[in-house]
């Protein structure tokens, strides 16, 4: 088995080995993965944390030894908590702007070492906060299918990013996340931080958001925003109608 690690700020993970293919997710700085297959200048990977599959360009990561990969599996790297954290790449004297939730793998003091590459983290890494405050830092982040950062994020990527900063690893897609945690019987039993899932006419889970209380939800739809929720679903004050219909509520913390 071969392994790799993202040594750029963020790279797209695509459905097929082509730059024209749909972006299904992103790999952030310091996140490691197994390589399942090579196809010309592309590698099909499965991420170490959420076990998500996709294709990444060979020029957008570096190889990682089996021993180093195992080391990362046995430890929990520190994360970045700000929308952007600067990392000085010593080799070419450039600066990377790391998105929130980047993994500071192989951190020694303020330096990350990826094989022969050294990155010096500039400034404070940041501190953990209450989950509602973490979620609200994403307000007005534009919706982006497959996105995981303040500069573009989808609904499941949003809740995954928020809970990652709280030490809870969620799966990548809303339908997968709907299988995690424990069920909450009704909205009246919900607590802050519970996940609300929404479905289509066939009952398939297609959307997720995080409850701020029993009347408000923060979610990514067009942008990350706070909307009203009731037992029927999400009511958009902007559109003056229900936009998502409640499927279930789950508690993961």
C-alpha cells in the first residue's frame, strides 16, 4: 500500500481522474490518505479520517511512508482553528494560507515536517470554543458543492468541519452522518449541537444543519446562515417559504 499527504493549503478531490470532473470533497493541509489506484497523472485515494474516496492530481500532494502514516493514525494532530492560518514554507520562502481544520501533522514546536519539507506556523494556532461560536464563524461562507472551508462549503462539509474542531469525526456526506450518533425523538427534545437532517420526497437524506436551539438552525444553503426551524422543517425568511423538510434529528456529542 502507498500513502500520501496534502502539502498544499487545500486540494480538490474529484469523482473521476480529470480536472473537468465534479469536485466531491477537498483534502486539507496535513491530511493523509491511502492510495488505491494510479491512472496517468491521478491517484484514487481514501482519506484516513473519514474514509472518503476520490481522485486527486499527483502534483498536489507528496508521498508518505508507511511508518509515517501509521504514526499519524496513532496520534491526533493539532488542528488550525482560524479561518486562515499562515504556514511559511521554508524551501521556497512562500506562505500557505491554511484553512480551518487543517492538520498540523508531525508538529514539533511551531514547525511541521513533511518528509524533506518544513513549514513554520506563523502566529497562534487558536483555541477551541463553544460549538455554537465555532459554527457562527462560518456565517456567510458561500455554498460550494464538495467544499470544506470558509471560502466555500457544503452542508455536510460545514457540520463536519465544526465537529472536527470539537474532536468529533463525522463522515463526509449527510446521508452517512444520519447514521451516526443517537436519535432524538422530536425537536422539543433537542439540544444545542444536535444535527437535524432533511429529506426529499422519497425520504432520502439530502441536507443537514446544526441546531442552535429548538427554534433556530445554522446550515449551508446558498451560504451559511441561520434560519427558523419547526417540526415541519426549515422556514426561510428570505424566501418566505419552507425550503427543507425535517427527516430526523441525531445527537453526536
